[in-house]
């Protein structure tokens, strides 16, 4: 089953976080997030998935964003999840609308 929300990039000012100040709009993750056509990727990501059957999918941007982070930073599966969990700019990059201490998903999903 497909669960997808169009990925209109939140402005940096709209991203909700508990740290009081606004995020730096020139951060490399913010700039890269604006350079990627997330909706185009989502079209290909969901192409072979059923809209009616199966477990709910992870959001396309969350999946692609985490894979980009994993490979750009040369991280293990678990280290990628932990890095995203700890980095507010990476939260924004993978399409989350606010900061959370919770892991984005279990690292075992990378190997499936």
C-alpha cells in the first residue's frame, strides 16, 4: 500500500525544532534538498508498488534521502539511522517537518 505526501519542500523557516533559532539556509543538506526533484523520484519509487495491497510503504523522500546520507557520509546502516536521528539538518533533508529524537525507521529495512 502506498503512503505518499507530495514533497513540496518546507521553507527553512517552517521547519519546527526545539532549539530556538532558525536553521542556516546555506547548510549543505538544505541546499542539496532544494536541488533534488523529490516528486520525480517518488514517481519511479512507487511505480511497481500496489496501491491496495501490502504493508504501508515508507515515504519516498525518506528512503532516498537516507540512502544519499548513507553513501555521501560512508556510513553503516545503523550509523545512518543514528546520524539522521542526531542531526536536525538531516531531518529536514529527508523530508521530516519537525525534529524528533525517534529513529526514522529500523536499519534492517536497508537490507530488505
